[in-house]
C-alpha cells in the first residue's frame, strides 16, 4: 500500500484511509469498502474516491490489486512505526533531489534569471506561502529588492503589475499541493506581463510546470496528514547558494553590510 500511494496526491481523508490500510496490512486485501470506511471513520464514497485517486476504477479493483501483491509475499518484520516511515520517506526524497543536482544547469539558469530581476517578486500562496517567506527572508540579504507575494485576492495581480512596471524581469513561484486556482491565474498574468517564470514545484507534471521557463522539482512528503516540505526547503537554499555564487564579491559586500547593521542595532542576543 505504501508503494501504491507513494507520489499520489491525496487529501487528508484519503491519507487516513491509506494509513489504516497500511496498519492493517495483513487483512487489508480482504476488507470490504464498508469495513474500510468504518475502520478509518470516513464515508464509503470516500473509500471509492481514494481508490480512484490511485488510478483504479473503484475499490474492488484496488482490493484485487492488493490481493495480487500479497499473494505469496514473504512476511517481513518492520519494526518502524508510521512516524519513522514518514521521516525515512523524506530521506528518500532528499536523496532523489541530490541525484537531480548531478546536473545543476537548471538551478544555475534559474539563479541567473532571479538575480538579474530588480525587483524580484516571490510568489507563494496557501501551503506554499511559508516557503516564499523563507526564500524572501534570506534573499533580501543578497538581493537589493525582494517582494514576497504570499496572499491572494484582487491585490495579487496588481502587485505583479507593479513589480513589472518597476523593472522586474522574472518571478519565483512556489507551486505545492494543493495548487490554488489563484496561483494558476497569477502565473498566467505574469507571462502576459513578459516576466520569466522560475517555478519550484513537487513534480514535472504539476499544473504550474507548464507555465515555467525553468522548473525545479523536489518531492513533497505525503505520509502524514499534512504534506512535508523538507525537500523543497532544501532546494530553496540550494537556489539561494547559486544566486550568491553569481557575483561573490557583491554577495560578500551585502552580507558584511547586514552584519554591521545587525551588530550596531544589537539585533541578535549573541
């Protein structure tokens, strides 16, 4: 079951179903949809939608596949609990990210676009908003003007227009599940304004990837009720490093200026 749901985009309710099936792996292939629904404390239609989210026609097809997988399978003792498995899945996501960085051309291309944009709008809505803020906090130490756009509504498009009018040439957008409709509209508007788009997303086939001039992907963990964004956060710091490396002397000057200012104002306790 863990292999079947790996990489699937599931709602919190569907993840609860998956976790119950994993927890009852010894009998999961022989449970009815009603029994699974009762076990997970969800509705029976939710079980059907869960099966369809995994690519099956319905729950009977999923159950047949589970029986095929369990037939003759050796019994393996797994002493890890669900929380340990979730962390180990994140370690696997990080290993996959490391593999993609064997060719850093895409990261360097993205860094070049972002470093040259003044101002630099950084877009992230809903679940992606913290990552946009995280990037923006550190980017402001090496870039002269960073504008974090982390809320939707009618002002979002206006702020993109204002950035373009002020000289922006590129936008960094975080597109993580579940993808807000407002994000798609903002990306379309950014393209119409002539802005290059660097997108950090969870999959090459995410809805935002079609808009991107450069798409950088890092898988999102889906083994807990809410997504884990460990790999996208690491990718964020990799992108910041690549931006810093474009002009090391300028980066150093800006960092020294910040340290001098922070010391003068006693910003930190140590």
